[in-house]
């Protein structure tokens, strides 16, 4: 018996050492190659090796796949793999009522029960706690040891294959092929034939276990078909990988060298890590001594003519503030990718939040606006980084690109664009001058207020620039009061004019006019998308628009806001974008904050929409 | 504007901005020698970038007709490091001070020195904060009375040379603003050294710390308080060149060459490649005013080491990665793992 499903959300949960991230990634690859749409999210403790068997040591990998578009890893899971008692205890609250639990009974012994807090003799598998769920009890360790007894591997190494056994069961349960994983294992362990063989055997044994065991065969299997996606070549990317590739693609397209000055920080480090591996594309990464040097080396590289970027998260952005003011007044291109996390201070390093909007907008002394854009999905991190680079180079300005820990670590399929589809990026370099040419004016501007990029090594363009106020056009140090006012105005207007090249805000879903507009920004896209879809299905007059350009705003934003009776603004902060909207348009939107270090789920937003519309 | 055929002079390195340093400031002399050194090195104005932080000395770039960046306080070295990494072919010079490099920029300083990019660092040490009007600096002497130490400085001063050697410096030198030709020659050696070259300059601030280095510059006292290092030569000083430095075990001692029992052959021979001796020389840090029993203060090149430079090592890694061709945009976008729908 095979039951068809449009989407399924799965959680792989176990101890940090149980290989849950690897297992989840394998499952995601298989699903992707099979053709379903998907979205993944890892959930792990900030400690590298928290005590085994305890709640704080639980590592999870969540994934939703479907035959229709999937925008989030799922608010709740349909099925949960619990490798031990702590994994079950930590995650049970997020399992759908009636959902499936595949429990490794070997992880529910007296020791694990004690460590998890259930207590010896109080196994949730036996005391009725799980009576509302479908529970498959599988003694995974015992079964793996039996299946791999003749491999000659040590018991320790055999036990390490337990996650592959579980993966095999899942492939059977969701009617998925095991070949993708077998191929991966072969190439991953190509120098360790015995390990490769054992892992492959474990996947097959798990699959067969599903096929041959009565409890599974009586329950039956599920099938989630491939999604109707645009034909083309796909890859899977996390937000951080996408950001790194976006920067590199922008450099290639602009004909520039990419330089990244950076200091490791959670959850942004993978951007530095990914780029440090892209030397084949000529990428230069510089792991600096601190956050300040991270951005300042980039400022130096930008002065030298590279597409320069830096990546960081909240505490690092705070440290970079002074340097960003320098880049702003120097008027050189610089891309800052800020992967937001829970703040203030060290806050919640591994948890997402959208609370760096204010510091991105206002976190510099003096009148120092910079363009701010925000990515909406893991794939969009690519396009946001690319667009940030384009604006930075073409407007000679630092640009802050906001992503967050949720987008950074989530993954989804990306339709691989062709180089021609990517927007052109055109640096405006000042040209070499001969002896008789008039003197070079480093702060002479074009009609957009943008100055030229004069690269050291070019004859006749020798010039000195710095953080001191500059005289209009000549760039010489000037303390003249009216000149300072003029330069301040010219710099601010230049940033405002970025609005000339950003697209109008589009209504993502719903009517052009109506009762309620849900206006989001950044990583809330998926949750709002689904919530609004559901509300529309339920007959509500509600629309969804999502802001990518926070500064400057799209030119038609005011007009759109005026087309609805009410505006709802969900944000993973205490209400930051809402301040900007109120200030700029003098309207009173309804704020909706969630500050728990967790993304919104669609149900929360849908409930809020229903509440508001009831009162209208 | 550079005529590439004829060699430039110091005048060609002079910008159209008038230096705004106080009359009598040691910075004027440094600027002049620096421009002369650049000319004598055969540099072209368009291939030189002077990067600085904040402070009196950090106004340096405005007065040199090359490319220049006047950055923010303490941060000249990371700006210069990023620039040099991106553009290894440029001649990058850093102008910084004792406050800029050693206090607010201390972290950048030690890391830039160990990383060993091919930078030339001119560290103006006047043992005071000048631009902020006379507060004590990390190199101010204990007891110095300033606006923020009315009862005398109780911060123990930093020893620039020892710090630089300890950070893994590959070219470490000290000069005085009064020693024009000597300073210029050291600048040239610094520029020719492949790696981060640090030249500490004792520079007099006539306004807030006038006479800080008189003990080394005063005509009467200089011969006894200073020791000029010359490669391969014995350490000899004194008005009559009759004092020498000798190692007594691990202890450097001053010996009287007039004494018949002392042979010149026993003297310490300066070897700028000898790290152990360089570290000992760095500790010749006595205050001649504090006691009669002092070692003279060394000037010149303490230490030189040939070591790989960061930007070349990075370029080599990139070359190796591109041995089978540079990555294309198509390859970048597709990655290693794709599927087709």
C-alpha cells in the first residue's frame, strides 16, 4: 500500500555524534535528484560536543520535501527519527499530532533515559506518552551489528553505520531510490573500501528491514512525487554558499578580482570558508586578526581596484561601524554580508533573528547612509550578494546585504543561471592621464553623483583620499562649512539615487487592493508566503509583498501601502522595519514580533491574519 | 605625473599641499628624507601608495604626490595589507605613530608584522599624543607629566623594537629624525627588503614633548648614549670611539678600549641576521638619565630575515589552483553536484 502525499516534513534527531547532519544531507540530496522541491534546516547546539545523551547535546536536521513548491523546512514535522531518548524529548512538541516516530530503542536504555531527564524506568516508549503517535521501535544498533557482522570491521566502526541503516528505512518508507546515496558513499570513501562497503550495506539493510518487517509493511509506504519545477540544471545551496558564489559571480561578471577580508563568526563563517576554496576562480581571502581588520583589508583592496567584500554577524558589524563610515566617505565599493543572529551582544549565536536592521541602517556616526538589501531565501542569498556587488561597484559605495542564520544554514534547490542571465556590472574606472591633461579630480561626479574609480598604478591619477572631509571635486582636505554641507548632501543623494535602478515592489500574491497587506522582509518570506496562500484559500482579502530593498525603498512602496486598509508587518525583532515605514510614510502598520531565536512558522502568521481581519 | 624615462627627484614626490605640521617638528625632516629615498630608489609616483592612520604623522600621505589613503585611527596596517594582497606589484608605505601603531592599532601591528607582507612601515615615535594635544602615549617615559598624567606617567612604556622582534619582524630598525642621511639610507634598505620593514623614528615633538630624545641628540652626550649599528663591525661608541660592547657570557658589558687588557677582537660584531643578538640589542633600553651604568641606545638595523611574504604565498596557491586553467563563470554557477529536471 502506497499513500501519496504532496509534502512531508522530516526531522532527523540524535546526539551530536550520531551523524544526523550527514544523514539529513544525504536524504536531501536523494530527494533533490528525485525531483521533489525541498528546504532544509540544521538545528544544532552551539557547543561543539555537548555531553552525549543529554538534551543540550541533541543535533537535528529538519527537511521538508514536496511535489509542490516548498518554502520552509516545515512548521512541524510529520515524521521524526529519534536516535535516543533526549532527541525525542527535545523535539516531541514539534511533531504533528498523529505523526510518525522511528525510535532507536537502543538509545532508550537506562543510561539514556537518565541523561535525557525521563529517568530510568520511565521510558516514553512504554508509558503511554506516545499513544497519539505512530511509533516504530527499531533496535538500530543491534540490527546494524547483525547486518555487518561479517565485514571484519570493529564494533565501534560498525556502530558508526547506524545512521545509514536509519536512512535506508526512510528511503523505503518514502519510496525513494538508494542509488544517490550509494554513489556518494563510494566517492566519499574511495580510499577506504571497507568503510564504503559497510555503509552501503547498512543502507541496504535498512531498506530491506522496512520491506520485510511486518510493522512497516502493515503500515504501508508513502510517495511524494517530483515537483513541477522549471526545467533546467539544478544544484542545492545553503544561504552562505549562495552568498559566496554570488560575490564570486559578480566579480567575474564585472571583470574584477574578488577579495574577502574576514574574521570567523557564527553563523557567517561558511562564506569565508567557501570563498577560501575558490582559488581556482582567483578569489583572494584574508583571514584577518579581528573584525576591524576584516573590513579594513577589504577597504584597502577596494582602493586597489578589487571587488572587495567582508562577511560578519551582529557583533562583528558593530565592530566594523567606524570602517564603514570611512568606506562611505571615501566612496569606494564594498559589500558587507551580515548574517544576522540573536542579539544583543553575544546573544544567541546559532539562532536567527532580524534585529540588525537598525545597525545596518543607522550604525555609523555622522550622516552616513548606505544601501541596505535583504535576502529572502537561501537561493536569494546568491542574487542579493550579486545585486549588492552591482550597486557597490556602480555607485561607489559600501552596501550592506542582510541575511540571517536561518537562511545561511538552510538549503534548497537552485536553478543554475547561465552567465548571460546575470545583470551586467560595469565599473567606471578613471582613465590614465597625460602630462598636459588638466589635473585629475578624484571627487568629480557624474549625473548620478558617482565619482570614478581611480586605481593605483595608473599614471596621472595620483591622488590622496582619506576620512577627513574633502573639498568638492579636488578631494583635498577641507574644513569649509558650506563645502561640508554640500558634500554631505551629495553623498546622501547618491545613495538615494540607487532607487533609480532597483525594481518596483511587486505584489507576491493576492489582490492589488484589499483589506490587508502583509509586508515582510528577509527570511520571513517562506512563512508569510504560505500563510497568505492559506488565508486567500480561506477567502480572505489579503496580499503579500516582500521588501528586498530596505534603503532606499522601491519608488512605488508608498503607493502599494495605500492600496490596503491595514498593513501587517511580521519581523523577527521587536519592530525595526515598522519604524522606517512609519517614519517615511506616516502610516500606522500593525507590528508582529517574534524574538525567540526561531523563525516564524506559517501557522502563527495565518492566525494573526485571521485575527486582524476579524476586527476589520 | 611621471615621465617614465627620467629619474625623479624628491621634488617630483612633493604634492601641492603644504605640510601643516608645527615649525620645528621632526616630521618635516622625515618627509624630506622619505621623498628623497623614494626618488633614489627609482620609484614612479603612480606605483607608490602611502597609507596612514590618524595622528600628526598620519597626515603624511597628503604631502607626497603619489597615491595615498589617510584612514582611521590605528588601522593603517590592515588597509595597507588588503591593498598589497590585492595589488602585490605596488610599492606600499605606511606612515604611523606610537599611538596609532602601538596603542589603538596594537593588535593590527603585531599581526601585520608576523604576516610579513612586503610593506614599509615608518613608525614616528614622539612618545606623546600630539594631535589630541599632549596626552601621554604607550611609549612615554615613566614619570612624564602630561595633561592626563599630572602626577607623572605610571604606565610602563612599550619597547617598539622588542615588540616587533617578538611579533616575528623580518626587518627591524631604529633611526632619529636628526640623522637625515642615515635615516634615508635605512629607508632605502627597508624598501629593498622583501617583507614587512619597520623603521622606528625617534621624532621630537617641539610642542608637547620637546627634548624627549635630547639625551641621544645633544652634541655632548650623543657619543656616549648612542650606538650606531653597522653590519660586520664591532659595537663601538664614545666620543673617541674608545668604548666597546662585549658579551660576558650572556651579559653585554661596556668595556674601555684604552684598557690594554681589552682587545677589539673580543668585541660583539654586529650581525643583522642573528636573531638572538638582535633580541639582546632590543633590550639596550636603559635611560641614560636614570643611572650612570647604562648601555647605549642602538640605532640602525637590528635584524633582517629572508622569509616568504604573504601575498606571494597566496598568489602561489592561486596559481596552483589554476594550474589546469582558471575556473569559468559557468563552472562556478553549476558547482560539483547538479541534477537536471
